[in-house]
């Protein structure tokens, strides 16, 4: 049986291969599309913090987004089936990158889960990977959302982005 971690690893390797193999070289953090994508991830997390996780996922997932729960499922449908509850999922990106085309990228970072919003300590910790795609209206939508559990990491990690620049026609 394939574990979720194994599946996540295969997806990340495939995504990295697609970004590099198709010539979609990442750009630096001064890229406005990269900043827009990161701002979208942060707005997604803020909506979950201020209102609820269900509403946040239903707002930011594309209609055909994939999430993993015992395997891949349609994220939008899965979150529509969930009742609203008092839980709190909190996250923040610590690394982000985007294709040179500015229409496909990803964010990753730590998350914490509390069964009840008022719980002092999180009941679970981990890291997420969100893959973002710009829609025809120029808005980023989450097309793939993956989270894995692991022990708590008390370190704070500031946001980092790639420093690789897109190649120009003059590069040798």
C-alpha cells in the first residue's frame, strides 16, 4: 500500500520536474505574480483564522482542485460535504516560487490544527504544499492542497522565495 507521504513525495517530484523541464524557470521575489500568489495564500489563511476553515477552502479552491484524505479527492466537493465546526486550521507560507510565465506556482509552510478555536495548544502540526494556478480572470486558485503531519517545530521561518532569474535571449 502506498502511504500518503509517498504519494506527496511523488507529486512534489513531478511538479518540480514539470516546472524545470518545461523551461518554466522561477523568478525572484520582485515578481508581481509571485507576490500576488503569496498574498492570495495569506488571504486564504486569514479567512480560515477569522471565520472558519471550511469557508476558506470553499473560497480559494478551484472547482477541480485535489486534496488528499486517504488518497486524492475533489477538494471542493469534500469541503462542501463537511459541516462547519469550531476547529481552527492555522498556516503561513515559508517558501514560495512561481514559474517564469507567472501562471503556476506553489507555497509551502507549517500548519497547526486546534479541535476548538479556543484551545490553547494545537492538537496537530505539519507542513502543507499548495499549488496555485492563475485563472483567466488573473486570480490565483488553489488546484492542489497537501498536508502532512509531523512533530512541532518551534522555530520561526521567514518567507523565502527563489533567487533564480528567468533567462533572456542573450544568456549563453
